[in-house]
C-alpha cells in the first residue's frame, strides 16, 4: 500500500508542479481543429461506404 500512496503523491506533484499546461484559448483552438478534422474524415468514410454499397448493388444486380 505504501508504494501505491507514494505513486499517487508523485503523480500529483508531477501533474501540478512539472507539467506545462497550454492556455485555454490554444486548447479550444486545438479541440476545434480535431473536431472539424474528425467530422471531415467521417464524411469522407461515409461517402466511400455509400459509393461502394451502390457499386456492389449495381454489380450484383447485373447477374
């Protein structure tokens, strides 16, 4: 149990004293960038899925 307590104390000290946190406006900008990138990626994958689904339906209906 002593090792676990020591780990928690060291982790808390590391997070509060040694980690450099970005400013809030930079954090918001990066979050927005990730959100927009994720939405664009999801849209592209969705369009690819729709194209492949319709192409395969057309292909299988030709037989």
